[in-house]
C-alpha cells in the first residue's frame, strides 16, 4: 500500500518533527517515506487534505464502563466509585460487557486509536463467562492492538450502605488468574497484537503491603509489565501517609513497584520529589486529564514529568468517569488544561501528540509502534479535516490536537485497514446504537443480575 498526498504529517517524536510526501507499506511495516510514486498493483490511499500521524495509543481504559455514562455526575471520586463501578459490577453479564466493550472500541477506533490498554479489574466467580476472553475477542474483531491489564483485588474498600461487596480474590488466585490469561494471550514481541499486564486495582488500598513485592516478582518472572491506579486524588496520599507513613510513590519504591516496566494511571497528586523519582526510575504516567477533571480530582503534572525526562502517555479512562471517551477529546484536554493552570508555554501540540504515540508505546513496552519511520509497524491514523471546525486553520497539522475533536478518515494497524472512509467496515453503528440503548436500559432496572 502507498499512502499519498501527505501535506500535513507528524512522526510522533518528542521534537514534533513533521513529514510530508508518501508512506510505503510492505507487509506490516513502513518501508519508505518521501517523494514516492505508486508501483504497479500497489493499493493507493489518498491522504490529501488530511493530517497523518502514528496510530494513537490509549494506555488506560475501563471498557466495561461504556454503558455506564452520565451516572453520579456531580459526585467526586470516592462517592462515584461507590455509586458506579462498585454498584454495577454484579450486573455485568457477558452481553453487557461485550456491548460495552464494543461501544468503547468503536469510539476509540473512530478517533485515531490503534492500540488500547484496558484495565479490567472485575473478576468474580459469580460470572459464568471469562471477562478476559470477551475483551480479547472484541478487540480482535476491530483489528486493534490490545493490552489487557488484568486487575483484581484481595481486599475491597468498604463503602457501606447498599453497595455490594467487591469481587475479591486471594493473592494466589489473583496471580493464578494472571498466569492463565498470560499463557493464552501474552505475546512478548515488539509489535504484539495482544499483551497482558499485571494490574492490581489500587495497590495502597487493595492488597496488603507484604503482597506487593511478591506480585511484582511473579509478574517479572512471567515477563509482564506492572500497572495500577495511583495518586488519583489527595485521598490516596492521605491514606498512604496515615497507614504506612509515606507518600505513595516512595512507598511503592520500597516494594519493587517502580521501574521501566511500570506505568501508573492518574498520578494527579504527586510532589516534585515524586516526579523526580518517577523520572529517575523510568516509571511512566498514563495521563487521564478528562476523567480527573470530570471527577474534580485535579490535573496531573504531566508537563513537569515530561520536562524531567520521564515517560508520559495519554489515556481516556473509563467512560463512566469521562463520557467523551475518545482520543480526540483526550488530545485537546492534554493540550488545553495545562495551559489553564501553567500558562501557554506549559503544553505544545506536538508534545501532546508525542504522549499519545511514542509515549504510549514506551509505557506499554511496544517499541515497534508509536512512530512513523521506516522499520516501524504501519500503525497510522489519517485524520479528516472536512468538518467546519477545521476551516480557517493556518496550520492544518494542528487540527487533531487543538480543535477539540478528531475524526479519522482512514486508519491502519500493522498495514491492515481498520477504519476506511470514516467507517468501521465490520460494524453497523445503527445496530450498535440499538444494542447500547437496550443494555443501558436493562442495567438501570437490575440489582443483582449475576447470581450470588
């Protein structure tokens, strides 16, 4: 395949390097970039009037929340947790999870995502299906690269009232579950289509301190990366200081939970000393600006970590806490929010795109994706500029980051077309809308849909 007519392109690197001309794809890889002409029999994809970037990498999501939008809209994080994921998890039948995942993956694919990491932490012996299998099947249907951050908890937070008890596992069952998922789906290759990560839900709430080194050691023995929520708001640090006498980042450093194979979601409430420790150890951030804002948690110091030489990636988080769960909205949030608090020099469009491409690839340990250069995987997003919001732009290349939305005309994963002419060829959106309406209505009427 040859992608031609590129007038506005980005390589995805930290310097914000532009590209133009054409991109030749051979097999699953980028073979050439430059002034190229079609070869006999070569398929041509026209990118004239578009912006071409590496495929976007979403490093933290909760696909099961895609049918839980707009709930507890005026509640902060702790109340929202009680009222949404911890209340609705027993209602998560196989169909509900499958349709929710389909909604979220459609949102992501149509806004430029080619790699998705889903942190799924609801595993229960009450379910008569395997959530991991459902999620991998749905991602394969879309043709997206998919990382399952297999979560779980040995102890749940006590919310009281009518909130159902959380789904818990012993440490050994948790590790056994990760091992089974990894044996089936984990591919260690540098451009894997499927990966598995070890992802305790929130280590300072959901596991005993003595279990954390064991979990890290076992994950590393299996060649798996480590992921978790951390410091999502000030309550995380307050709890960790009260219970363990340290702030979260140094506390986890003492339990072998920092390193180049670790990335944390959120990191809203971290000190300059914690930023330096994250950068020094290569521990990455999955920056979730929209969800953190929606829940009133704050704005993570992503630019400070980037300036310190640390790894920042971009994520949309679950749609239950961020109803605009698409990568275009995340790019704009990453661009705009930091300027509101730190001034116009705090974030640049090219830097935010870097977080969403090469930064995400580094966080997930997938070195062959995230950039446009020969030898890299042909994961490519071609953004359409035909909507009025893009009219009048003096530098059209900025559109995906600064106009507040991003619409994909075409996208590819490993040289295979995922989105063509703004559509997902395998998916009827009208049918999905009907399924979404039915499942959403059903969820509101159930109490304990999955038998206790």
